[in-house]
C-alpha cells in the first residue's frame, strides 16, 4: 500500500528553489485508488479510538481531514488562517522563515463537548510551527489532541520530534 501511495506522488526537482525535491500531492489526489487508500488507512488507524472530532489545518489538512471525518462518522473542525472564520474565535501565531502568521479556531468548535478527543490532520509536517500553534488552539477551546496525523513527514526539518512532546505523531510516509 505505501509503495502505491508513494508512486502516486510526483517529485519535482528544484522547486521552489534549487536543491529542493518538492513532493507534489496533486497526483495522489487525482488518483482515486491512491487517495482512497490514504483515507482508508487513516480510517482504520482511528476506528475504535474514541475520537470526537477530526481537526484539519488550512488548507491541505481539509483535503484529508474532511473525508476522514466523514469515513469515521465524526464532525470536522477547520483551523483557518487569520480573518477567515466569521464567528467568535481564538488565535495563535507562529513564526515563518521571514515573519509570522496566525491561525484561528471558533470558540465553539467542539460543540460543547468537554475535553473533546481530536485527531489533528494535515498533509505534511516540516518544522512543526503551525502544528504547535494548532495544538494550543485545540486546548484553548477545550479539546485534547490524541494524535497529529500527516501523510508526509519531512524528517530533516524536525517538526515531528518537536511536537512529540505535546502529542503522539503519526505519518504515513517519511522523507
């Protein structure tokens, strides 16, 4: 299964800059067999784990998180970039290579469920800054992340090790 999924991801050399091997998941997304395999794999991982919600990080976390929530029969909670959510929210900032950014979550994201157990989903983890901020937001609105789940872990950037102090981490593929 992993080999089939790996083969469905296009590798683009020297993008966005020279020396970088970019993992383009659009070829996985338009491959119904490979995409279905990913969602089914994640579903099997979290079935029976007493998860209340799936949380997805904007924007590619929505691509994997929403179908996973559907497959598990759970609600989906988006964490969005600043200014994209219309209702009362809390925010957290994180550092980028050249500056900072903010993400937000609605204050009622977990529909009044105390200590909601959630799985956080995104397409990949690199440095982990966005994920660290997301974990803080989940806690601020009354949730507990039982695991952060990624299609790809870019191991050399160390993000999965960084967030392992805060929650369990799972990635289907490592590069």
